[in-house]
């Protein structure tokens, strides 16, 4: 028996795919360019924008005779036992392979933003909590575990991470982001990509690009970012994840920037992504994004027109299900309205990726092997570690925390006794199980109340809800005040409920007009504080909320960003003192709920000043966080301060734990550019290092700054390093510099290419 060249593993992937394409019909090539969403609802509430309107009927048996590019969310659409789901996916793959002439299976993809989004899989902390940990190595470890679970059940591609940089915290999807700084987002995001890719899963960067800069913080609203904001804030995290993480897929954003939808933008998807950055993987649509070119953006008059615009831009795969890239596209090619070369180009990219994944090999076998446990003890331990590291102690002015082990505690608030308070919008219980109310959660999720009682067995703990998350009813205030008055301390557990499209207070399509706590929770907190009993505010949220109203009135403030299934014990550990808090803010916490948006990356006119009566200065700055121990920063020294515009500078500091318990300090390095040819952020993060220290222990932290890290986009659109003065600031937050070093850059203006240095290397000794 002669093996066709495209089946021969001894040949290069390019040679195999070229041979295969030469044998395929137009219909067969086009079939590789779309997915099918088996089981997606065509009525009622959906889990994707306009799902009901955009989902078309199809004949599965007839469809797969041409082959199939992707299977959409075989585990993430409805509750399915993981072992049975793996068997069902294997059967579906065999049917697809047997139905087509070439026996090519589909590539299966799933959501994995905060863990594999399927029933009975570990629900990890959300990305905003990853940012709060400032621990890229731990995030990479978590991503590796997620990737191994995906592979175990036959999934090939994960739709994560989100690399959008927060520009307006009113946006509902803030919980899905890593923070408001591109360096933090880039380094943490690249670590997640490395973990997923090393496990053999195709990581998908989203949303490319500008999605989080939507006007008015509305989901899918137009983006009006300028070219320098786009180049210097929006794009760098994607560069990090491609160059350092090795991501093999990118998802085009829903939004349009200055009138051009991302899904129809060749300057973004081809010239920049493939030309400048050298990307060779696949570009996939956000769900229904190709069809939206016709129905939402109105830049195409038909489904075929939308398909042509997307393909010309460089968008290879239509997700989640066939619509524009199916029959309308084939008919348009036959009519001479769409060049077949566009189909060949996209199909080649898809098939190259399938070849890399082994899906073109004759010995391909879809059957799962080994025991399937998607919420293993090891997974839960990882979830616990990340949850503990992500909790931020915002304030503890009088040392109220840790709580005494035998104290009387009144636990109050709508988030204290609800397991879903721990989970973000893209966790399976919040994302899918709300449509299946009779199905159990499938994983154990201790609440704050249960965890606190277990943590402090000698304490007398009472509980009352006080109010709902977003309901206007204040009827529970009286009992909440009474329970608080009887206690030594009140732990008020307030925050968000994650949901989709207005069914939550945080999550996709759950945008807000201002940054007040949802519902009547602010009024409840006022009533608790008025009792005179010390109040510990514990926030379980997907975004920062304004807390200036209670400045100086609270005993302590603890912030957690949807910390996952082990978040309850993590928070209880912080309250008891078993866990020394080490999280740092990935987003600023505002003073007042209005006057937004604001992030710390502001040029001089964006800061407080006499030109406006509005003061945007946050209550707690980006990078802020407290500990139960103290750290001294000593013996700061650097190399010669005069360097060329292509030079480097080493800056070192010794960090000493001067307290009586182990803890972690996060040393942050910021850049200040006093004078530049365009306005620059007053300060911006260019490096950081998390350092674990035993009592009395010290470590030497060295930052190896290169002038590439001072680069910015000039008036001509070039990324340049300018000569002149710079300041490097070692800091505990963007607003708390501990030491300033002044540098002087000499030589000519230097233009950088796509190989520029992105990272400030650090060394700990």
C-alpha cells in the first residue's frame, strides 16, 4: 500500500499540506475554515453575543462529508461527565474522519480562561487575580495543569488568555483581564501561554486588538484609541505572548477602531501580525465575528461579502459555527466574486496546524487514555496557592487583622455564604450551569462563611445576609446591625455576582455606569460602620470599586478578585493570619465612583491639578498591597548613570524581612521620562520581582534595565529611544517610590524594530 505524501511524517509539514491541498475540492478546502457548535441553543439566553440570531440550522451528516475545521465547545456547552464526554468526542471525531475523503478530524476547542470551562473541572482564580499575584511562574504552572486536562479529554485549542489592558474599570470584562498595565499583562499573559503551549494546547490570544478600550466602557462599543495608545498600551501584551509564549492562534476582536472592524483589518491581521511580527499560526473569529461584519458593523452587504472582507484581512477560521464561510462563500468563489487563493491561504494555515498536532497522521487515535480527573488534588492545591497569593490587604491601620482565634465575629453580606461568589463569568457554574438549575455544581467550593468557621473553630461566628447583591431591598439591615452590635468585629463580605449580558454585576455584557458597589451594599456598609463595632471589609469582585466613602472608617480592607474554588479558605487564612497576604493591586482602586475612567498610565494633564475640580488620584494605587510583616529596602546601587541610547543599566536593592513572620515583597521598577517629544505617562511599570523571605532573611534584587524599555511611539509612528534624562524608580506601588535613580541617555535617536527587548531581566541572589 502506497502512502500519499500528505500522510508521510518523514516529509515537512509544508510539503505534506501542499500535497493535500492539491487534492482537495473547493468545498473540502472551505470546510476546514469553519467550526460547528453541536448543541448550541437557538432560543432563549445564550453564552455568546446574539447567539440566537446568529445560529443557523445545518444537516450534520451532510455537512461532515466535506470535512470539518473545528468542533466548538464539546464540553463547555452543557453539563457532561468528563469521561463520557471524552468518549463522545472520540466517537464524533471518528465519524468526521470516516465521512470525508481524507479522514481528517476536526480541531476541538474550549474556553479555559479560569480553568477548563466544563463540568467538574477545577475553577481557578480569574485573570485579574493572576495579575494580583504578580507571580508569573505560578500562573505558568496553573496553565500547564489546565492544558494537560484539556489534552486528556481530546481538546486541542484553548481560547485564552485575554490580553486586553484595562482602560475603563466600568467595563464588564475587567475580571477577564490581568490588569491596567501592559507590562504586567504581557509578562503574566506570556507565562500562561507558555504553560498551555508546553502542554500541547494551542493558546489563543484575545481579543486582538483594542477591545477593552471601547467607548463608554460598553461591550462591543467602538474604539477611539489614538495610534500611540494603541501601539504603546494595547499591542505590547500580544507581542509578549507571541515572542515569549509561542502562541499559535490569535482571536480577532469584535470592535472597530476608528471605523475599521478588527475582523476586516488587513493592517492589523496581516501587515502587523504576520508581516512585522512574523506570526505563522491561525487567526480565528470571535464568536459570530465574521457575520457581525454584515449585521453589526454594516461594512458588508451579504454573508459572502463578510466572508471576503474577513479572508482578505487575514482571518482564517469562522467560529463558533458555519455561516459566512460555508455555502455563501463557495457560491461567491464559483461566481468569481471571491478569489480562491484566499481560501487556499487560510486552509493552508489551518492544515499546517492540524499537521503539527498530529491530526494528519495515519496513526491518529482519538480515544482517551488514562484516568480522567479534572479537579484533582494537585489542581486544587494549585488553585489554593494562586488564590492565597492573589488576596490583597488594602488597609489594616490599627492591626485589627489577623483576627483573634476566640473572638465574636458577625459575618454579614450577600457574598459570604454563596459559593458562586468565588467564581468569574467564564467559570462553568456561572457561564453554563445557570441554564441547568437542577444540575449540581460538580466541584466543592467552600464559602467564606464555611471556611472562616473551619479556620477559627473557637470563634463565635454568626451570619446574616443583610441584602442581596444588586436588589434594592434594605429589609435585612436591621438584623445585620443587631448581629454586628453583639460582636467584637464584623466581617462584611460584599461584591459582585458574575454573569453574562446583564444577568450579573460583572462579566461579559455586564457594564456599569459608575463604580459604586452594586445594589444597596454601600448603604449596608454604612449601617454596619455606624454601630461602632470594627468592620473588616472583604470584597469579592470582578472590578475595583470606589472606597473613598469609608476612608479612615474601616478596621481593615481585603480585596479578592473572584479567587476560584479555593478562594474561601484562602480568604479565611488571610483573616486568621495563617496566610500572610502578598497580593498587589493590578488595577487602581478609586476614591469616588464618578469621574472615571482613569488608570495610572496618565500624562501630566491626566493627573490632579488646578485645571479641574475633579481629582482622579486613586485611594489605593496600582501595585499597592500590605503585609503582616515589614520589609526594609537597603543598599541601593547602580552602574554609571550616563549610557547610550542603546545601552543598559543595572540597579540593585537588598530587601530584608524585618518582621517576625515569613512574607513576600513585590519590588517594582517604574520609569519616569521628564521630557519627551510626545506626552508620556508620568510613570509606567517596566519591571518587577516577587521575593519570598523568612523572618530576618534578606535577598539582593537586581534589575537589568535596557534603553529599549524606555521606547515609545513618536509623531511619525516610529518606536524610538530618545536621548535625554530618565528616572528609574524602585517602588512599592506606582505612587510609592522608595528610591529614584537618574540616568542620562546620550547619542542619536534610535529607531527600534520588532526584535526590541520587551522584558527587564531580574536576578535574585
